[in-house]
C-alpha cells in the first residue's frame, strides 16, 4: 500500500490516528508525498550587516518561500516553525553532514543548526519571509543574526550544500493511550515522524526505513525529510517497553529515534520491560541519532541498546554504544 500527499495539497497531521488502540499491526506500507519537505542550495553571499544569507537553489527543489509556507505550500500564511539550515557536503550522489569545519583557521565540529525566518522562543523578532532576487537566488533572514552569523565559517560561497528544513505538522502516524501497536516493513519518504504518547507504551517499529528520494536533475536530496522518525512519549508523559529493531534512517531532519521520559519505574506493577533499540543503521541526521530524555527528577533513561548499532556523521555526545552513540539529556519540551 502507498499513502501519498498529492502535489500542492495541504499535509495531513497524521496518516494514521489511533486512540486507546491495542494489538494492531501495520505492514508493507509506503508513506510518501509528491512534494519535497526540505530543500538545499549553495551560498552566493553573506550580508553580515543585514543578517542575511543568499542561496542558489537548484531546479526541482522547493523554494525557501514554499518551505516558509510549509503547511499549505504557499496557498496561505501560517506561523513558521522549525526552520533551520545546516551544512552538508556538496556531493551529487551522497551528501553527508559536515563534521569538521574550519572557523578562523581552527578545526571545529561546530556545524550548528542555524534558525531562519522564525519566531524563536524568547525572541521579539517578527518572522521575515525569504525573498527572491532578480537573478533567481534567494535571500534568507536569520534569527538572532549577531549570534548565528558568527557560526557561518563553514558557509563559504560555492562550497558546501546548505540543507534547509521546515519542520511542519505533517507526520506519518499518531497514537494516544495505545499499546502493542506494530509498524513492520514500512518505508517513509518525506512524511516520517510518528508519535506514541498520552500513556502509550509497549509499541514497536521493526524492519522499517526512512529513505531519501531519488536524484532530482542529477542531485540526490541532502535530507530524506524535514521531520524525524518514531517518537515514544513526550515531556511529562512517561513511556516504557517500546522497541525499535532493524531500522534504517537516512539524513532525517529531526531526531531519527526519540524516547521522551522513558522510565519503567513509573509504569505499573510488575516492573515493565525496558525499551530496546536493536540493529539500527542511521546516517547524517540533521539533529540527533537517538534522543533519550529522563523524567524531571527521575532516574536515568532505561534503554537497552543492543549491537550492532551503526551511526555515521551524527550529532551526539560520546555515551552508550556505537560510533555516534545515544544522547542522554534532562527533561525537554516537545
């Protein structure tokens, strides 16, 4: 089965929605869409006094303005959210997240996410639309330009690809208060994020993948999606006993796998099983490889990480198993 968003149609919040669902399996489904949810380009110029970056966007990729209007694809204004840019290698066949960059003659790993055109929490700035110039290039207005322009040492003109994401509300699936839901042999392109929350536990994603689209005019997209992958729980909404096994994620725009407030100790008696990740192959995530958060004032996350877990060019702290291991954090908002 193929579920796809037609071109120029609003994105649904979720393809599959369940409340108080139990023991349901979805298999052999492709979640996709006719339009890309992320874009890319090369730097033409940086105007530090104006706080802008001008990019050349290749034919066939969404314009920055279309991403700014991500939920309605330019048909009506929406409040922009989740708008970020980051540098990837300028490869036509396999763009990868830039890991080591030179800033003022010093090698650094700080290829940070740069917010643009957004209302950032705590900011008094008004969202500013990107504008198209007479030569077809696009000028993008950065949030907090004084801070973010200092991080652009990696953005030399005509070098790396600059990936542009717009994390919108569109996603693959959402379950509330549900258990023993299984997604098996699922392929996601563009619309990849799924959420199990509001008391959902003991759910599984297996033998599934988030993949890039084929090359467009000879250029493979740097991101497979502006979204992330499966998300279990949310801040203040503990979860337990979930499994992600035999899972591949190519260059997701958000966290490839996320466990929020994963804490078996808050579950029912007897003690519930800990969540498990097994045989993950994740590369070039715009955000994190695997994100775990713990409940406020609670114990450390209770995740069982089983080898082989392979992650390349990912943004994590050196904890756990694998080349780019699990990131442990304190409680975070959704």
